[in-house]
C-alpha cells in the first residue's frame, strides 16, 4: 500500500506542476487585452498612487513612505511592485531599482508603467512580476486556459495511473478464469517482473497458489493411484486364497486347511489396518487445531519403546530411549504417540538383526529434538525428501515382506506439523537412517 501511496502522491504533484508550467507557457502568448478593456492592473495601481501624490501635493502635504504604505499596496511580492522615486532620485522605501534605463522608451507591453506627469519631480513606476499564477489571473482567458490544461493533464495522468494499476489486475483476472477452467500451467508473475509493488506481490502469490494447487492435485492423483495399488494387492491375495480354499473344499470333502484361513485372516487384518491409516491421514489433513495438554515426552517414548521391544525380541532387536529424566511439553499426546510409534516401528522394522534402535532426546532450549536412529540399509539420497509422502516406498523396499502400508511416516509428519514442528530424515555415516523430529519447547 505504501508504494501505491507514493505513486498517487507523486501523480497529484505531477498534475499540479505540469498544469502550472503548461498554463504559464500558454499564457505568454495570450493578449493583454483590447483597447476597449480596462488598463492592466499594474498600470491602474500605479495610476492610483500617482493620483494620491497629486492630491497631497495640491494640499501641500509631505510625501513620505509611511503614509503611502498605509493607503496603497506598494510591494506585493511575486505580483507587483510600485516604486516612488523622489526628485532627488531616491526611492521612498529605500528599495533598489535600476534607474539607468531609459524610462521614456518603456511600453506597457513590457510590464512597466511609468507616470511622472504633474508630480513635481516625483516618478511612479509600476512593475508587474512574472510569477506564473499571477500572470494567469490577470490575462483574459487565462483562467479558462488553467482549467482546460488542468483537465487535460489530469486525464492523461489518471489514464496512465489506471493503466498502471488495472492492466496487471486484468491479467490476473484472466489467469484466474483459466485456472477455473482447469489450466494450472498459467503464470502471470513474468508480466510484472519489473515491478516491486503490491500488485507484483499479488502476481507472485497467484503463481505460488496455482503451483500449490497443481502439486495438491498431483498428490491426490498419486494418492488415489497408490491407494488403488495398495488395496489391490491384499484383495488379489484374498481372492487367490478364496479360490484355493474352494478347490481344497472340493478335494477334501468340505474340510478347509487351517493355513489358508490364517493367511486370509492376516491379509484381511492388513487390509483393515491400511484402510484405517488412510482414514487417519485424511482426517489429519483436515485438522487445523489440536487438543494440547501437559505431557512428559520421555514417558510417552518409553511406553512406545517397551511395546516395540516386545515385537523385536524374536530378532534380538531393542529400542533404547536416551535423554533427560523428564521433558514436559504441551502436546496432543494421542497424536504424538501415533507419530512416534510410526517412526520407531518403521526404524525397528528396517534395522539389522541383533541391533538396537536409539531414540535420543535433546533439549536445545527453544526446541526439543528427538532423533530416531536405526542400523538398516538407509535410503538413497534422492529419496530422502520423498520419504514422508503417502505410500512412497524406496524401490528396494516396495514389497510387503517388511510389512507396513507406506503411510505411517506421512501420518507422523502431519502430526508433527500440527504441533508447529518439523521432521526430516538423513543417512547416518556409520550406516542406517536417522529421523529427526523437532518440536517447539512450549514449556521450558
């Protein structure tokens, strides 16, 4: 808004100054008036002073500057000056004036009126100054010229200013219509690349908005594609198991192998868990506020670690929590438990047999960092930023043999973001993956 204020303010002054200069230039060519009109004002004022001096001389009064100043305007700066020259050649008010010029050769057109008749040696000189506004006010048609010039200049400046403001807005409006029709490739910021005002910022925000919408739609398309893929796999296995079970029933006189029932139950549970996680992720995407309450982060991590250690016992895997005895924060404990559980279980799943998952809590003052480190194969560097996208899997891990549905880390990232924190992953120098969760220290 400040930039627009500058332009509007400067535009107003451009109109005023340009109007004055143009009108002054035009007024130089305007006539002083015809013979039928009254004499110029500077001549009339000089004549009035001369008349007053004559009266005083007839009444044998003294001609002094104070009496003349009380009765007449002798010095109106930038408009007119009346000089009264005494017989001794001195100006009554003591003002300097070039008396070397030949006053007899001066004409009214020069803006100087000289009156010396019947003044007993006194001379009255009226000089018109060329201040533009005064010149406009004294000539015929000058006021009309001023009004017309001001109108024309204001129209030109207003058109330029409106074009300056409206043209990019029209481009943004047209771009908005194209976006509404489904064209998300439109861009408008390049059309106002040379500007640094609020409209340029609006154009950049518009392009950012269309880019975000495009990314969101692409994510939704990819999500639907991945959901279809993830759901199709257990459903296909269930159908195969149903077909095999039916064949077994026919071959074994109605007796069904318990192994097929167990496998169908596992696939059904996996399908149910995947659908549940999809619903959780969808619900988190629409969340804007969370229910915070005082929570000991260390206790929460210890509970998760104990449960996870039971699952890793068969492969001699354990989860160790390292950090202070207490770390009190204002959290949505259920939400953060789900987030850390997904991260820790994912680390436990991929860490090597006979190794531990290390959960380290670091109090950095304004932030609390939770590092979850495993000793697994790690992740290719180009895939680290995509690791928290829904249903993303590293190609080597795109198999159900390791379990999971590819959405747990996405749920964890969204939960952390709702708490105002961040989550990122990086490979460890000694091997494995480290996931770093950073939360604001709401209670120091």
